[in-house]
């Protein structure tokens, strides 16, 4: 491709994506690039995403290092502007269907900044979102790394606990599941609401401190690890969206989301009125320790299975269990 560019080949347009405010969105169409830049503001141009044409862009940059005159040629660019990140992800997955090097996680990383910005705005219960540029350590409930949240986003859409964000998604069904979900305009909000419910429970669990340094001696320890977060998110995803391949209608999803939100709200109110001893008795961390301390191979996969089954029980029982022992013993 580098040689073709040097020879003057005409390339398909590079597609640039950006989430813009409603008032900016309603100002389009515009007549010139200067007008576009003026409307969007310089700050937005620092977070543009290439949602189609990454390989072409890299080839152009390589060609420029060999022949500076290429920089004087015109480049065809298409701007894809949206009011929320859901539309960008949908467009990107459709544009890149069939391109093997584009893993699902790599594609999501392209709109990473926009997705995290929306999460910060739409999930008020999250107290801290650590990123590679602003790292930090989890010292309390509702504090997560940005990588972990991106993985939760994938797990919610795919409804699978085994989401490997470092490897290619091996089957086309996974891509189709995400595309189908994104076609429902409520999907993105349902993920944000689910993440908000996770953060609310995390905060309440974190109030309990067993007073020693043994594993899972603090309520916070439950959601310290990704297996429990994944298990919770997938259990709610199944409840709200349905099983992959037998998805629920948009109306049923909304109804179930409301039902789950109300049930978690009742549980959170109940937990908030508990004393430390009562909260410790509810969490039953001694039972969880016993279950997780079993000698098994592939510890990470085992823990995801434990928490997936555990939170499935909690969801099936409509969050009304007297304590969490039935959840921990379900594995």
C-alpha cells in the first residue's frame, strides 16, 4: 500500500468519528472544514477517533517519511458525528466487519476516550475511574480501572464471563451480538444503569471490615477482583437482555431493567440500615473463602464460574435473600 500511495493511488476516505453535543449536532450540515472546526472547538479535535482507515493512515504516514511531497496531496476524509458513543461503535463494527486484525477490544479502544467520558457522565455512583494516564489504586468501593470497565462493557453485550480482551473474538456471532444490541437505542443506557447498580452494591459491601488481613475479610474484597464484577454484570445482562441468540424485545428489556433497578434499590436501602455485625452476617465471607480456597486448576476461570453462578442465584431470587450463603454455595 505504501508503494501504491507513492505512485499516486486514490484511496477510499478515512472515516473520522466524534461524539458531539446536541446543539453542535443540530448545526450540521456545514459548508467548510473551517466551519466544522469552529463548531466543534479545538478540544474536540484532540480526541478524534479513526473508526475506519487505520491501516491506510499508517501507510500514508510511512509513505510521508519516504516522500515528503505526498503531504501536499489532498486526502479524502469522511466525518461521522454522533450524539452518543453507541452510534460510533455500531458504525465502526459495521465498517470493519471481516477484517481479521481488528479484534473487538481493539475497535473499542479506538472510541475508548469517548466511551469513558460517557461512563463518567452517566454512571454517577462510580467514585473513581483510573486510566493509564491517571493511574491509581482501588482503596474503596466503586473505584475501577478503565480497562476493567471496558471488559465489563463487552461482557454485558456478549453475556459471557470468558471475555479475553487481548485475543481476537474467534466467532462472528460475538460481533453480531454486539451489533444487534447496539441497534437498540436503549442498550447503552442499560449498560450504564447496570454499572451504576454494581457501584451501589460495591459501596454498601465495602462498609464491612472484618478487622483482619485474611483473604476476603472485607466486604470491599468481593468486587476488588474482576471475576465478581464480570459475574454480576453477566447475570444482570442475562436477566435484562436475554440469552445470546434468544434476545428479548426492546419493551421487555426496559421492563426488566426497571424491575432489576427497583430490586437492587430495595436491597441497597436494606444494607444501608444494617450494623457492621449484621452486614458481616449478610455477606457470609467465611463461606466465600471456603469455596474459593478449593484447590483447582485455572483459578481465574474457576473464580469467574463461582461468581457467575453466585450472582445468577441472587438475580433469580430478586435480590431478596436473607444472606449471600446460598449464592456462594451455588458454585
